[in-house]
């Protein structure tokens, strides 16, 4: 089976959507019970802007609960976490 990288599948488009479950639901740190999943997702999905590939199957990205990325977090995603990524409606309309 041929496996394509994130950029081979979706190109270098601006924003994609991934299921919120790819984000950690664990508390961010001891005195704070919030999680990345709770803060950076809405209605079961999150918006992702992949910034670069490290060349080893991991990617630096911004993730946010809304496509305007006003409240964003910088994370490292694996290829497996991005496997279900879909272009956001905003990108599809612009194409």
C-alpha cells in the first residue's frame, strides 16, 4: 500500500480540519485542569495550519478552535494524527 505524506495528500493549503480526538485530553499542567483538546477544538473538530515538515513524519503546526486562529497553540503533529485531515470549507471555496 502506498502511503502519502500530509503535504502530498493535501498540498500546502492554508487550513485543514482534524478530529478533536487527535489532541491531548490530559490536563496541561498540575494546577490547571484544562486540556489542549478542550481549548483548541469546538464541536468535535479543530483547525490546523501546518507550518513545516521536520522530514521525519512530524509537522510543526498551529491549532485552534476557530478558523481565524485568534487563540492558537503551536504543536507538533505526527503523520498518524494528520491522517484524517480534510481541507476546511474556506480552502475548498478558494480553490
